[in-house]
C-alpha cells in the first residue's frame, strides 16, 4: 500500500521548521533523521517540548517528579545536541504530562503555542500523526491544526506510536498518497540520540522514557523515517 518511491523533498518549504513534541523523546524517535538533515542543509530548526514527561514514572518513582523532569530535560538537550540542534532552539512549555486535554491546560497550551508560532514564523510545522492513539499526541496535533487553520503554513505529520498500536481500521484509512519517506543520512548519530533517551535509567531501573517495547524502539532504528503531508 505504501509507495516507497515517494521520497521526502526538503529542498524547499523547510527553511524555518518548528517541530512540536508532546514529550521529551518524541522528536528524536519520530523525526530525528529529518532534523539532522535539515540542520546539515543549513535550515533553521526549532523544537518545542510540550511537557516535561514526569508522568511516565508516577507509579514506580512516587514523589520524584522534580528529579524525573530535570533528568529528562538534560537528556533532551544531550540527544538533540548529537543531531546538531542548539539548546537555545529548544522551547519547553511545561504542561502536565498526560493532562493536555483538560479544560484549563487546553486553553493555556493553545495560547502558548500560538505565541510561539507567531514568534518563530515557521515555514513548516511538524506534528504527531492524528492516528497516534495517544491522548497527549492527539491533543497536541489538534491544537496545532486549530492554531494554523486558515494559515498558509503547511503541516507535516511524523510517526511515533503510529508504528506500534494503531488500530487496523485506521491503518486502512491512512492517506498513503501523502506518505513520504526520508532516508536517515547518519543513522549512527540518530541511534546515539535514541540511546541517550532509552539507556539512561531512573532509580527504579527503568528508562527515563519508560519501559518501551522492543519492537517500538526497533522501528526508529530503521533506515527511513515516515511522514505524511497534510
């Protein structure tokens, strides 16, 4: 179903790219190769992390939210640094992990994201695919689609949980004609960035990104990244 001949063209439209990542690690998993390609091509890339990712250890590391958030922020800086993204281009909105869809946070996040888009003036915005089957990811995508409604700024979807637990009926509804593949130019660097996230562990012994399934991680070590044009 997926036409492998459709390659991602980054020669135009990506001069100023904003990557929207619900949690610290989604950006490297889903589009670390694209990020690196853009930076090496002299494009301007900025990243916004919507949450600190504190909820992933709420059951195994109670009362350690500050430690978890601080550790994950440092890992984000290190992982993205490997891909060439300066710390100064990483923005954090600090919204509660797992609570994007509450009424209070939906309003605040919408305003904060809108202001960020206005300040950065991106030529392309990358967001999680609508079929991610993750409440935070779906909320983040919904916010950005609403913020950019009526705008000429194009959206591009990247895949994180889409790889792993998308329902079959949604797989059949994917718009494959809009699918694009990007070959990861420096897989070693992307794998090193992934390892920053998954090999550093909290006191409980679990990765700061959580106990992620091996097939899930394996998908991101593929030589291609999958995107869908809006």
